[in-house]
């Protein structure tokens, strides 16, 4: 998802990443629980909230000088034919 240069690594950035990870994991757990309970509307709302949260995090990351986000083309895997 992201690479953090060691020269730009800061305790504040590390804390922020930890908080974002905790929040995202909470969304995942809530989605799993709502899915098992077959509560479709709350599950859908949680999914939308998780997507909006992720968009805000990536928006911030793009604007930040401390975090490097690779482009989509860097993340594509090439098929290997044997």
C-alpha cells in the first residue's frame, strides 16, 4: 500500500498509521459481525463508511510529503506463461 522513507519516518506518522489500521480493522470486524447476523442495511452502511474512510486516508496520503503511494501501474503483476 505505501512505502515510508526512513529519512522521513516520524513517531507521529507511525502513530497515525497505527490509528488508521485500528479503525480499518474495526470496520472489518463490524462488517463480519453484521454479515453473520444477516443485517443487510447496517452492513451496507458500514461498507460505505469504510470506503469513505479509506478515500479520506488515501487523499491525505497523496497530499502528504511523508508517505509514498505507488501508482496503479507499479502494483500490477505481470502474467508469466510457462
